[in-house]
């Protein structure tokens, strides 16, 4: 059996065109590439890291998590798959790794654990909220009574909502630190994910129609603001939810970029008081769970709140930061440019499907769908092409060897 170099190159090109997103992004080669990026970022501060990838495209699948050393990324997560081109999906995965590196480097895990333990025990940390509005004072007095009575349902509900608020601001903080420290591909991926995350969230009207818990509706608006610095209110909703969000925004703006984690805990406590009037239905469900020995409330709330990567559970100290705000420089200009990219790509005709390949015809062979409409060049495009070529070459030679073996 003779095969020319031209035939081999043609076979490699065919294999490259057939590669699915799962074969590419969940491959050991792509994980090694992401590991190189993570090691370069954390190694600057003499901390080690590595990346593992897998593929799970189920609706409620995890996005990513870290144990402070190994970053595990679900390459089939809903957010990455929502991007319209493969190059943007590669940038998204780069941003997810950057986010998890941010937790490894800049999250104060010891203080986070102290905060949650204090609230679980019925105490506010670092102190009871001060300088409150009359509305917050009323909420604080009501909460005090429940905490003094050791009401388990109220305590559990408060902890779950507070966790979401702290996680939201911690994400803003560590991403700001990462964007300051690594203004290249990691920053691009982080900002792209933030914009896309907000776009994928349901509108206020949709959440109301789905009868979501009121506290989840307000929390999602806050998460959207924290991710993008804006609120997407295309439905033109006007009402108390939006008013409460506007009351909370100054706390996010003041605390989310502070190097002292206690500033975020204090801000979360004050926002918790503003969200208290919306927690009745959720507390009622938690109380039913305690009575029946179930845990439906937490699962339902998790399904209603915007899905984010969980905070790592460990102890440790963060890399010290400089005083001042992080990620507050030219991020708005960068976001604006990236938003134009997403708007352009979202308006394009569908060019390819990478999740599955037909068994007949040549529909599986596709071009490289990089964005060029407004001059955007994917940060990970060249590396992705190199990895695709490597995977295709391995597949081509493997199939050739199989054919040769069968002929012999």
C-alpha cells in the first residue's frame, strides 16, 4: 500500500475539518495548553497550578472549580457553548481558567470561611451593619429577633443569599486583579465571559412569569450589574426590584474592588438587609424542607440564580494587592469593543455545527470561523489551530496505520 505525502496532507486536512468541539477542547493537548497558561499566571507569584478538562453539555453541568492547585474545567459548559464561533469559545475557556487562577491567587479563603461560620452561628462578620437607612434598620431588627430565637430556617436562608452576594463581589474583585495583572488573553476571556453571561440571563419579566423567588430575581439583577457594570432591561421593567438594585449598587461599587475582604462582607450584610423584604417565599420553602427532611429549597434557588463557578473551600492567604481599585481603568472601553464583536457574530448566519458530524456528505468539513468583521483577532486562535493540526495529524496517521495493518 503506497500513500503519497499529498494524500497524507489531504487526510490530515479532512480529519481537522471533522474535529468537534468536544474532541478539541476536552483533549489532553488542549488541557496541556491551558495548564501552560495557568502555570505562567500563578508561577509569577510562586504558586503552582494545573488544568484538567472534561466535557459535559447537560443544562445544569458545572462550569469549573479549583481546589487551589488543580483547575477542573468543563469544556462543554453552557456559557462557552453559547459563543457563536469556535475561536470565541477558545477565548471563553481561557477566561474561565483566568477566573479560577484569580481565586487561587487573590481570594482570602480563611476570611471567607470565617464570614460563613459567623453568619451560620447567628452573628454578622466583621461587625453588625452600621450607618443604615430606616428600611435597613427595620430589616435588622426583624432579623435580630429570628437570630436570637435561633430560627434555623431564617439562618439557613440568610446564609445562602449572603453566600451568593459575597461570591458575586469576590468574582468581581479577583477578575479585576487578574485583568490588571494579565492584560492579554486572560483579560479578554474574562471580559467576554462576563458580557456573555449577562446576555444569557433571563429578563426580569421572564423570571416573574416563571414565579421565581423574589430574592432570586433581585440577586440576579445584582449579579448582572456586577458582571458588566450595567443592567440589561430590554423589557422596560419598572418596579421595586429595580429600585432595590439601585440601592445596592453603591455597596458593590465601593467594596468589590477593595483589597480588604472584610469590606465585601460588610457590603453583603448591608445588601442582605435590603433584600430581606423579598425573602419570605424562600424562607417558607426552607422551613418546609427542615420539617420534611428535604433540601428542595436550596436546589430550587440554585436553579433560579445565575450559575457561577463556586468559591474554593480551603484556607490560605491571598497575594497582597496595591491600594486602590482593580480592573477600573480601561475595562469599559474593552467591554464596549468586545460587545461589538458579540453583536456582530450573533447576527451572522450560522456557519457550522461543531457538536455533531453527519455520517454522509461533506458537511463535517468546515472553515476556521475566526472573527474578522471589526478587526477582532482571537487571543487563542493560533494556539487552537496548532492543537487542531496536531490532533488531526495523530488521527490521520492512526487511521493510515490501521488501513495498512488491515491490508497486510
